[in-house]
């Protein structure tokens, strides 16, 4: 079914696919090799370039290091969206992935741990980008420069947003947090989609980012989120 859905996406014009684990794995886990087979089947059937999605460590759908490396080495897999949400695993596994699969683009999806993860990545694939794209682009650039003081300043500036939206019992509650901004703000459109931001370049110009997403100045005043971003700035070109 996933392979057929990928083919339909290709037919509709998709240029890449973010592969979620099978829903049943969240509760029951998966057999050894099943995740590798899933990515292989999708790519062989559709030819769609794929992004490896690393789920949180607290779920049974998270991939151990061996599985991550196996998938990352497969034809068609060009990036990883990593949301393991266990900084011990992040600090020990990301350097190995970098060393073993150097061409793999690594994207953080840790909305609540952006500062910690920003120095190890090529970009971000985060819902946070729907809220404050400009500061996130600056944060990625600071991380690539290894400029901790600048990155820390951006982090501290964003902290009121992070606390209100993402410092919750589960990071998945961030959608609720964004929909119910302090002061009664409500999201009037569809549910947030993931929004990738990069340090430089991409397919979405600054004018569109300003038009489609909340400006930082609006957000700090508790403005209402009324639009869903429909474009993204990608770290590198999709194969």
C-alpha cells in the first residue's frame, strides 16, 4: 500500500517522500529487516527519492543504529528526518551516521531541542518553521558557523514560543499549542504541515515566507496564526 501511495504521489508531481513507519509498529514494534524492506519496496516501485524518518525513542517504531545505517545506504534514500528525542542517542548515533553515510542530509525535527541539535545538521524539517521561519533560518546558519553565542541568542529569543507551544507532555501536543496561542488565538486553516527551512537557498523566497507564515514580530505580540505555509526552503537539491 505504501508503495502504491508513493506512486500516486509521483504521478501528482511529488519530488520526494517522507516515509513514516507502519502505524502498527508504534504499538507492537517490527520484525528485524521490516523497515529496510519498506523503504526498498517504496523506492523500487515508485522511484521516489525518500527521507528516512527516525521516530522518538519512547516509541516502538524507533530504529536502532544498525537499521538507520541500513536504510540510509539504500538507493533512493537521500536524507534523514531525526526526531529520536533522546539526546544520548543523538550525541552518539549522529556522528556514526555522518561518518558511515557522509552524503546523507541530516535534518532535525526536534522543535523543543533545536539548540542542542542545530550544530550537527544540514537543515530542519519541523512544524516550528510554520511559526518563525526567519529566526530558524538564522539559527541553522549559526549552527553551521559553529557560532554558539549567536545560536543561543536566537534560542533565547524564541524561548517564549517554544515554552508555550512545545514544552508539553508530548511533542505531538505542539499542534494544539500552536492552535491555541495565548490570548485566544486560533488556527483557522488546516493542520500544520512540516516546514523545512535551510541556511541558504531553496524554493521559497523570503517574500513568500513572510506572506505565508507568521512574522516574528506578530508572534511575540500573540498574533493569530491564520495561514498554513505551503512552500519550503530545502537544505540541498533533491536528487
